C-alpha cells in the first residue's frame, strides 16, 4: 500500500513558513506584500475561490484587496480596473479570477498584467523564464507538485517522469520544471499512441487531463510515484484522473483527490505573491 | 540506406520563397525589413558568421547594418549601442553576435533587446510564447529542424520523438515545438540513466549535445528519422553527434554534418527577421 501524500499538511507547513518569512520581510524592509483579486460576474465556484484566497492572504500576512464587478461589466471597465491596479504602487500582485463572463476577452485583460505583478505565472515572460530555469513565479499547480515531491524528499535526478497532459497551465510548465530538476521527461497527450506502455516506464507519473479514473492499475509500474492533478465531479463526488483504489496498491506514493494537489495551489499562490512582491 | 536530408537545398528553397515574400511585403506596404548585427571583438569565427548573415540579408532583400566594435569596448558602450538600435525606427531586428569578449556581461546586453526586435528567439517573452504555442520567432536551430521535417513531408503527429540535450538554445525550444506539433516527446540529458534504451524507442531522434559520434547504431531503431544538430571539429574535420556511417544504414532519413541542420540556421534567421519586421 502506497504512502498517501498529504497535500493539506504540506500546504499548511508552507503557509506557516511563509507567515514567518513575510513577517520578517515586512519588519526588515518596512514594505508591504499585497494581492489584488479581480472577480467579475456571478460564478459560484469563483466566489468560493476568491474568498479562500482572501482567507489565505490573511493567514500568511498578505494584504488582500478584492474587487467584485457585476456580470454586465464591459471590456473597457475591466481593462480600466486592471490597468489601475498595474499602476498602483501599493499593489504588488494581481490575480484575475477566471473564467470571466463570456462577453469579455480574457486574454486581452491577462496581457495587461506585467510579469512582475503576475502571481499566476501565466505571462509570456514568466513562462519563458521558467523554461530556461531562471528564477520566476510558476503556475500554481505544477509548482505545488514540485513542493509535494520536495516535502517527501523525493529526488527527481535521473528518474523517468511521464506527464500525461500538455495544457499551458499544468502539463507544459510541469514538463519544464521536471527537466530543470534533472528528470528524464516524457510528455504524453491525446495524440500519443502507446500511452499505457509509456506510462508503465514512469518512476513518477503525473496526470493532468481531466478524465475521471483514466489511469488504471495496468498503466502504472510497481513502486511508482503517482501524482493526480485531476479534479472531476462524478455523481456529486470529487474524483481524480487516477483510479485511486487500484493504483494505490501498486504505487509507492500517491496523491489522493481531494486532499492531494488541490490544497497546494493556494499555498503556492501565496508563495508566488511573496516572490513577486519582493522582486521589486 | 537512409534518405540524406539536404539542408543546403531546403535552406535555399526557404530563402528563395522569403525573397518573394519580402519583395511583395515591401511593395504592398512601402515599409522596409532590416537587421542590425552587432559584432564586438576579434573572434575569427564570429566575423565569418556576421559576413554570412549580411550576405543572406542581401540575397533575400533585408537591409542589413553591421556594427563592428573593438575588443576593448566597455559594457556601457555596448549597452549604449544596443539601446540606440532598440530606439531606432528604421531597425526592425537586432542580433548580437555571441560570444562577446569575456569582460562584457552578455545577459545584460541581451536583455535590452525587446521581444519585437529579437530575431534569435532568445528573449524570455518569445520563449514563453513558444512553449504555449503562440506565434513568435523561434531559436533558429530548432526552427530549422522543424522546417527540414516539413520539407520532407514528415508528419510528427503521434510519433515518439526523443530529444537528447536540454540547452536553452536547442533542446528546450525543440521540445516545445515537438509537443505543439503533436509528437510524444521525451527529453534526455546528462542525468538520464537508460539513454540507449530510450533512444531506441524514437521514431524521430534529435541529438544536440556537442559530443562527436556519440549516438551509435545500437541506439537507433530501424527506420528512425535521425536529426544531428552537433557540429564538432575532430582532427580538422567537422563531425556531428551521430556516427553517420553506421547510423545511416539503419535510419530512414538522416541529416549529414555538414550540410544538414547547419545551413538551415541562417535561413531561419532570415525568416525570423521577416516575422519580427512585419509584426510591428
């Protein structure tokens, strides 16, 4: 039976460390770290996420500002708000909560956020730095996966890592991080032909495709580390992209869903906000 | 016996097409495409490269300006020159010929070049765009490899591609291009443990490590496409990273050294200069 990777405990440890680091930074520099969160419209899940982010900010000592705009906000109004935050010296990090209402052009709004206030790691410049192994903020989910492996003292050097999924938010930045951490990395996706065979070569298998219980026992090598990034709602229950019940009998370590990668994302957002805020 | 991929012929075809496209662009817009090349110091190889670039510019119809500064140029003088080119409206592309003399900080100088005048594809922003699959200029060597495969009608979709080498100039951008072209991609490097075994899974094997004849027959699957990015000088002769004589008997297609990937880089530089120049 695999070790169950406890994302809740790790994320709490990270937030506790951050709390100390931020307090020390504020005392020694007299400067503030702050996060402006922009929420547009009535998406219920988005409202919950935004509240969770504000709570996390409060916990670690980041000043948070939440801007709630109505569903009927125009493109111009949204851009004006984000631009004003870009120019506001007291704001050190900006996050726009996606998705926006459909009539708004998300990309145009995201592009307004400069790399030094981009706490999501979504800007072209920050993604470019990431691929090259330069210090930068990193998309929260893959950053969280790396922190989980670090907290469980897993050394990636020379390991065969297989990433299933090639999204710009998870699969691709994950791949960059793993290459820079000295793993041999294979990226699989919808066009991959011999997926099960490749997955079985993985010492570390990272799955981020959004298909419930897609990875089954026969796709996993004995003793592999399995990281499940998927969060799918099936019959009102959250399940990952990995068939936990069977795969956990073969793996040496595995993340559960919920309670694995999920809780890490807000902790990493806090860490990114600290990194962005101190790189001024 | 493998088909020998003819980089010279393909690069000429690309330059001839560019010549037409640039002439048409100039006529229809009344605008110019130009490239400023900065050479500092006495490196003999650099002088040859800079001359070759000027000749290629002339061939395709790009106005070229070459700035030659002496070996004893100071950091401030170098930065002043590059900054003046950044602000010069008649210059649409800027290339600094590396390596610079050792007393200069290359990275600080490279960072002055904005993404829209970066014809090498080295800027953080352009590398970030590349990883996400957005339209951008791409580091010339991996861009050249993609064009070679395209000219030989090789469809990467669902193919297993193995990249040996993870440099910021070749291995990493190559990986990004292959993922975006729907290949299943594995990146190997100095820490990879079972390299020969992984290399043998490759439908397409791309080698960029700078070690003469490193890839031998036993590391290549029958019928694989082998792309040799290495250019090593051994006993006064140029040899690649692949043992051409034996591997060419197993491969279905292979690039020779010289005459394979090498001639493509200047053609792709011309193409990048055109892309950067028309995206104003």
